[in-house]
């Protein structure tokens, strides 16, 4: 029987939302094994002087837990 876990992370980019998602996913695969997918649950941007400074996304990453037997 498979058991999955979901972990939440926030990633940022000065380029755009797509880049923030890619950075977040690329970082997750360095630490988590058996990733089966992710869900973008929030999109935000910081603005200074009417210009976007940073794009931020919140990801919920799902991965399967390994059996220890």
C-alpha cells in the first residue's frame, strides 16, 4: 500500500511566475524522492514604484513515502 505526504514550499523569481514554479520544483527534487506531482496554491507578486519586483508561488508537493522493510 502506498502512502503519500504533502509538503508546502514557497519559491520566488524576479523573472516571472513560471520561473518561480520551475525554481521551486527544481529545489524540491534535490531533497525529496518519489515526487508524483505538485499543486500551485498561491500566486503573489511584490511591487515597488509601480513595477513588479518579485514573483512568488506557493507549491504543495506530493511524494510517496518509501517502505522501510
